[in-house]
C-alpha cells in the first residue's frame, strides 16, 4: 500500500519469487495456520462477496470461493503477485469470479463487500485508524483480521526486524498496534468483536461483525 511504505521497497520484499514460493506452498499443503483460522472464522460464506486486502496470491479468497462465496476482489500493492495468482485462479477454474487490483486500498475506490479479509496486513501499516477504519467501512457483514499480539516481547522482536530493514536500506517497516486500538476503530465504524483466536504467542485472528442499525 502506497501510504505504508515506498512501493518500490514493498515490491522488493514481496516479489515474483516470493509469490512463486507462496503459490507452491499453497498447492502442496493448502491453507495452514492463521490463514486457515480466518477461513474458519468466516463461517458460512455461501453467496458472499469477498474483499481480500493484501491477499498476495489469493489463497484465502480461493478457499472461501471453494466454500461457496460468489466472487472475490483482491487488492495488492505489489504487482509481483499477479502472475502466480493468475495461474492459481486458472487452476481453480474461477477466472470470472476473481478481480485483482494493484494499488493502495486506503485511497482506492472499491465497492462494499460482504466479507473483508486482512491477513497479516495491519502489521505492515503505520496508521491503524486509517487501515482498519477503511476496511470496516467496506465490510457489510464481517471483517476478518490477523495481527501481532500486543506484548513487550513482540515489540522487541519487531524493532529488531525494523533495524535489519534499516541496515538493508529498505524503507519497509513493521508495526505492532495495540489490540485495544484495533477493537476501538472497528467498533467506531459499526462493527463488534465476535470472536478471537490466538495462534501461539505471535499472531491472533479476530472476527468483527456488522452491528444492526
């Protein structure tokens, strides 16, 4: 996303080679870990539209389509994922049901979707208010997130990652946003926390549902 870092730095990390590895793992093993957790948290998606923000090769949306979702839109900053994603889409036979867009989700004009997914995206963005708020506004039914758990050891680890990135002369940075802030932003945009699912000591996934007006 253009607002979180220099697009060149982002594409340097999330390149075609990176995308090819992700696609290969998905073909060999399917979804695992927190990606699988988000599909579980989504519940019944039959007939739903899916908006996958920072979805990479699109593995999560492909699984949700297989579970009965009607269509999916993927928004990615790095164009390095497109070739590998197109092959997966063709292999699954869902060419007419997936739209892929390259650009900044926060500033893009995208229609509302039933379910919005952001898997390990919040940690790539400095402004959690803008990112989570925009995602919540696009979710007519459900917002699914995976983010780092908020703890001192995680903050220390992410600072070490950022030091390595700085020494590598890469402008990309990682962030551990307070979970209370993520919850508050989602609630301010009309969603309520439905369920959390920790994954070890690093990641946590959560589902936020649209509250009745």
